[in-house]
C-alpha cells in the first residue's frame, strides 16, 4: 500500500498448507505506512497499541471454480484496526476478482479502504 514495504520479524506465517490455507499475523503499522495511506498521528498511535490480529486465507474447489474465504480475526472491542480493515478488504477483494478476470484492477485502494 502506497509503495511501502513493511518488514518485521513479528509478522509471521502462522499456518501454511499450499494451495489450501495461509494464515499470518497482521502487519506492523509504521510511520511510513501511516504517511503513505494518510493515517493521522492519533490514528497511528491507536492502531499500534492494539495486539496483532490474524488473517487466514482458505481456498477450496467449488465445482469448476475456486472459493476464497478470508477471515481477519483477533480484535479487541472497539478496535481501530478492525474498523479500518472492514472497509479495506471488500475493495481489495473486488480488485483481486477483477484482476483475475480481466488482467486489470478497478482502481487503486482508496482512502475509505485505509
């Protein structure tokens, strides 16, 4: 997002079953990331104080197609990260679907997806 690469030894793969499942700990929020996506200093402080969450991708055959299920879990009540990703994942997945179907994305991730 925004050309920022985040490397952190605590961002790890938790489960891996090739072609079926991938689960990893959600990323670190850095000042570079915050700047790239327009996150305020206040919002950055709030999300960096939260515990890491977990993202799981499950892929399964569904007839002649493939079903992708994504679960992002591990949030505390009132999570700012949960609020942010609940808008971001739908747009990201819509772009992924369009990319797979046409070779092009609909649009870059917008401010509402951040």
